[in-house]
C-alpha cells in the first residue's frame, strides 16, 4: 500500500496542534489529581459557555479575512444589552432574549463600521481588527462611565457608582443560567445544559446552511480570490462587510450566552479578551487563518479549556507553587498556538514555492517543444 505524500502532509500539518494539546493534557491529567467525572463536568460546562463565541469566527475566515478580532465589538454590544435588562429587572430566558434584541442593532452598526475599516486594510485585517477593538473599547467605557445614569436614566441605583452615574465594575446578572436551566439534565452528578447546547446546535445548522446560499458561495469565492470574484461580478467589499456584520452579531449573542453561564459580568474588561480566547480555541482545533470548520471550533474549545483546567493543578503538584502552575498553563498553551501559526506560515510558503517550481517546469517543457 502506497501513501500519498501530498495528502498525508497537509493532514499531519493540520493535526499537529490538536495532537500536541491532547498529548500534553493526557500527561497532565494524572498529575493534576482531578477525577474523570470532574473533568467531564468542567469540559461540558466550558463547551456550553464558549463554543458559540468560537463558532462566530468561521464566516470571516471563509471570506478570506482571517480571524475576526473585531468580534470584541459584538461582545461589547452584548454586554450593553445585559446591563439594560438588568436595570429593567427582567430575569431568566426572556431577559436573555430581550438583551439579544437590544444588543443586535448595536452589533449590526458596529459590525458595519468594522467591515468598512477592514476593507481599507486588505491583507492586514487581523491586526487592524485587534486595534479597532481597543479603540471601540474606549468608546464603550466612556459610554458606561459617563452616559449611563447621567444622560441615560437608570431605575436601579445599585447598578451605578456612588457618584450617581457610571455603571459599577462588576454586576450580578439576574439572567444567570437562563438558557442553561431551560433543559438541564443531571447524569451521575454531571450537569448537561441541553438548552444551551440546542442553541449552539442552531448556529452549527445555520453555518452549514449559510455556506450553501448565494451569499455564502460569494463569501467563499471572495476568500479564494478577490480579483477573480470582482471580475465575476461579485461585490467584493459588500460581501466582506456582510461577513463581518454576521460574525459581530453572532459574537454579541455568544457573549450573552457566555455571561449567563458565569452569572456575573466584569463591566469594563469582560469583552476585551473574548476575541483572543476564541481565536486560540479555534487554532488549537487545527484551524488556520484561511481554513476553519465546525469540528475545529468544537474540538479546539474542548482541548484548549482542558489544558486550562489541568495545567495549573499539575504544575502546583509538581513544583508546590500555584504561580508556576499558572505560568506553565500560559506558556504551553500560547507556545503551541505560536507553533500553529508558524507551521501555517511555513506551509503557505512551501506551497507557493512548489507552485512556482511547477510553473517553471511547465514553461521549460513548453520551451523545449
């Protein structure tokens, strides 16, 4: 039986990061001392909490825009919606749905702005999206610190700072576990929030369906080659903006799902890390900045958070210091992600060299004829 190197090479390159995370986790699990039941419960909880945010990154990658670090704009919109419904005193799943309705128009506006900016920075979308997130974070903090309670009236004074305006640094959410408790199953002490997983299943179905639509096919074409797509009559800039708008709105919903699972909200710094952790989870699943799938998102979320659970305790049990355990977690996690990006860049360069070499051979053959 002969092995096809052309097929095996990309398979190994795409699987090396998940395999590295899996091997490191398998080594760290017995060192951590955690039971299997505890780890399963934690992985299920974190899948329900984080998967939606990771899945929100898929469409911009398909459109050739790389990882949408501008998704933090959608996360900020989701937090604004949660702040308003907390002030209005609406709890449970209805409160979460209302928060999504309030936040969606804000997310659409921010997504459009982000898409317009990224169209001005073609080829540098990821770093531009990251810097844009820092800029909008300043606007977001100004809005919460000076507008809320001052220009925008609040009924609940306990949400405001002592000076009478500005939202407090941390809020307890009345909508905590709103989706998780819709359908909650307990199996041998392991809680499975079926309601939240059904919502995550909906975005998976939506993503699969959307790829088959006219707009989805246009996004895929734009991701493959913008110049050819433009020649074929596809509105390239408009299509790219639409992909960012959808991603931003999905990130808004994802942040709402994330925070309802936690039950509390860090008002001013709760959204700025959403893009980084979601991107890291996606890359851990074997995705690249040009290709990503639903399995990449789900597997990556599970592996990334498994590492986050076991490494600190494993490091503490080995060294006797919790600080060293936390250092090992950050060092190994982001070190492996760095390797993933380096391997992707190396593979792209190698593919270009092979295409160039093949083109040169074809030209020599034509010249010899």
